[in-house]
C-alpha cells in the first residue's frame, strides 16, 4: 500500500545538475519518494511526498528543495475556506496558494 496525499500540491523539487549521487535523500525519505537511477537521485512519485524535509535537510549540495508541510496543508485550508477541492499552483511550478 502506498500513501498518497493530494495530487499535484507537493513542493518537492530536484535539481539533477547539482545531485552528486550520494543517496542520502533515498536513505532518509520515509515514503520512498526518491530512488537512485544511475548515479543520480530521481523522484519516483512526487504525490507520495509528505513534505517532511528530511531529503532536503540531508542533501550536502542542496539539490533538493521544498517548503516543508506547505503544499498539502495550504491546499486543504484554502479548499475549506473557498468551499472548493484542495488545489494550488505547486504542481504547475508556482508558489503555493
């Protein structure tokens, strides 16, 4: 069983050019959102990301970035306030809500 959150709201980004292939992000991710592909990290399914920040916090070259806890929480709150489905601009590369 894989735990998925809201589709398209996670703020996790990977700059593959910065990645040195150390694998720390893969080791610390609680939901296996990242894997090693060749000598680089790769995001397997961004929608499984719970935005805990463990990957970015352990990356020695800052190849990973995210706004801890922002995507899902902001999307849910905004959806409740507006009476709409949870959604934000994170999936399209914009700032969250």
